[in-house]
C-alpha cells in the first residue's frame, strides 16, 4: 500500500510546478534550479519567479500546512544561497558566451530553443546598456537566461558583468523571496492550502512591477521617435519648398535675360 502511494506521488510530480519542486527537492532544489535557469541555456523553462515566491512562503510557519509535512525551508539559507547560485549561474553563462561566441546560438529553432530568445536578449542589452540590462533582465523570464551569454558574446568585461550580476541577483531572488515570506500568513488566511491556484496572479503582479522601468523606457523611446519624425516632416517640408521656389525664380530670371 505504501509502495503504491509513493509510486502515485512520483508519477504525479510535475517538474514545472513550483509547488511540487519546493516540496520534493527543498532548499537544495531551489538552489540547483536557480543555477540551471541562469547558467544553462536549457534551464530557461524553469519557473524562477514563482519558485522564489513559493520558497519564501515555504520558509514560514504555514509551510507544512500548504506544502505538506517536512517542507519548511530555512529563510537564511534562501536569502544567502539563492543569490549566490543565481550569481554563479549567470557568471557561467557569461563565461560560455565569451569563450564560444555566437556559435553557441548557431542552431535551428526547436521546441526548446528559438532564435527570437537570443534576439530579445540582445535587444535589451543594446537598448538599455550593459549595466541596466543585466539587472533588469533578472525579472524577465527567458531573457534572464539568454542575456548572460549574450553579454559575453558582445564583449562585456567579466568584472563589470559580475558587479551588476550581483546587484541584479540580490534584488531578484531576495526581493521575491521576502515578498512571499511576508505575505504567506495573509495568503493562508485568505485561501488556505490552495495557493497553487493563485500563484500566477501574484507572480504576474511581481513581474509587472519589476518590468515597469522597461515599459516606461519603451514608451519614452516611442514618443521620442514619434516627435523626431514629426519634427523631420515639419523641418524638411519648408526647406524642400524653399528649394523649389529658388529654382523657379532662377528659371524665370534665365528666361528674362537677353
């Protein structure tokens, strides 16, 4: 009977479900997944944001009630280990990009890999500059995986990358962990053990707040381009008209000349 129950639990395990990941692998699993998501290209599909949020919840007294007995995680272990693993993973990604160059991404599209992932990471890197891109990318799924090797390919110095890598890793991991930790009690009082049904809205809100600087920057850029286009139209039209008038005047003068 016990064997059957254990087998059923294993079969029910979903490697993409952050709740299952926290309950099954605990603290070490959180560390490993953060390293894989930021350091290995195949790790982009891991649910980093929701995993961090639920890890914060799992560090509170309501952890066992929500996830099952023996799930409670160490808050200190999360706050120290999570950013360390995220930093090491990203630094590895940068190293691979610097060493192997663009040929890392020289492969056809597949279910796991798409060229657009790399192009999106490169877009953020060039648009916001190296420092800001490395920090902001932490809060954007998929981009946070591919931007690290892209930074290496584009020649961002390893020391400069490390500084902003550390800043971004701490803000991302510890920030979301602490949000989950501080809200856990209220969430449990409101919805009980069914936190997995409401995790996406919570994480979506966190990600939305995180990427607000990018949204603002994009809006400003579009307005600036629109303004430049309008100014170009206003400025070019009179010049073109003036040129035509001058040419016409010259022709008339030539006609009048004996």
